[in-house]
C-alpha cells in the first residue's frame, strides 16, 4: 500500500471519530444539571410564556436528534451562536483565545522534543555513566513535579524575586518581544514533564536498538559511530517517541488549563474554566469541541508519521 493510500484510509477512519466527538460535545448541554434557560435569564423567575419563547429561540423545544443536527451544521461552519452570559459571539471568543493556547502548547511541545531527544540519545549512548545517571534523576524530577507547583516556583523566583520577567502577561501583541519573553516560564512549566518522558522513553528504545543485528552489521561495514547512532538507531527508535509526542498534545492541552491559570495566560484553558464557573454552556461546548478535534487531528498526524518512519506499518 502506498503512503498516499494509507493516509487516505486513516483520514476516512477519522471521520466517525470526529462525529463521535461532536456527539459527546453536544451532550454536555443535556447532561449538565439545570435548565439552560435559567442561565439565559440569570436564574430569575420569568413568565412561562417567555421561557417557552426562549426555548424556541435556542431550538430547545425540538427533538434531541434535530437539535444535534442543527448544532452540528452550525459547528461545521464555525457558527456557535452567542454567549447567554456575555452576549458576545462564541466563535469570535474562541478565535481570540485559541492563538494563545496554540502558541503556548506549540512552544512547550517543541521545547520538550528539543530537550528530550538529545537527552535520551546522550543517556543511551553513555549508559551507566554520569550523563546517564544525571538524565535519570532529571527525568524523574521532571515527571514527578506538578506543573502548577513548578509554575508558582518559577514565577516566584524569576518574576518576584529576581524580577527578570513580569508576573502578569504584558498588554502587547501576541508575537511581540515582551509577550514572547513572558512566555518563557509558562513554556518551561508545561514542557518539562513531556521532555522528561520523551528522554526516558527514547533511552529505553535506543538501548534495544543498539543490540540489534543491523547495528552490528553497520559497524562491521565501517560506518562511523555517529552515523550509526543518528541515522539508523535514532530513526528506528523514533516510532515510540512519535507515539508519546502525539499523545502528549492532549496532555499539554489539559496541562495548559492549570498553567494558564497560574500565569494568567488568556488562552483556551482559562476561557473554559471561566465559562464553566459561569455555566456558559455554548462557550464550553465550542471550546471542548475545538480542543477535541485538535487532539483527533494530532493523532491522525501521528499515524501518518508512523507510515513514513516505518513503511512496514502500511502493510500491517
């Protein structure tokens, strides 16, 4: 099977997953306690005729399956209606906040790979040496440290004590120098655990590959050790890393909820927390849907990367 055919097959498999994600997201409105109309009316007592009029306006008087289809049609066009709490367009709210989370999550993901992959290679090549032991201790500390505690510690040391970075986000454009400088601490906080996990997993995977027959054959042919490690061993070891790197996108999104609260970062995580506290159901639905779809698409990219790194997977 060619790579293009394999990608097409995996895209088709993703479609029912996305449909399931939309169904689960829509169900948030109906499994949450209380009547959505109470949120619209501010939990005040109103005339029954007014309540029925509001239910008709929000399509709550229609059968459940019809409500879902109407909501799905709007979601496909990125039309999520207005927030009953703020009166603002939900799509515009998501559009304003999403770039902040993408920047934070993307920076943390790149940092985790930039640290985790070299650390894993060094630990595997120097098995049992000081570099390996240091890597083990650092990885254990990175995985065991709660990101909210690490964030508060970094904020206290570098923001309050040393005053190297501001303690609240600057009022500046997203890609300005001031904002990117402030983003350093949240990025470290969010990417530390993932970097530690990648390093430990890559070390274990490379140790298995270093004992493989093809490695001994490559060395017997006179290839330089650097070429054997970086061109052959590392590529075959990256299968496991790609798995973790893809799955960690979901972890980074979950962790961003806490990190954004700690650093007052105006991203999707903070928006969802505020919306949940205010019972702003349309914003919660839209936010959860965007995050869930992002995770599904990330896993699709992981599957495609599998096929590229190891062509044997296409025929499995």
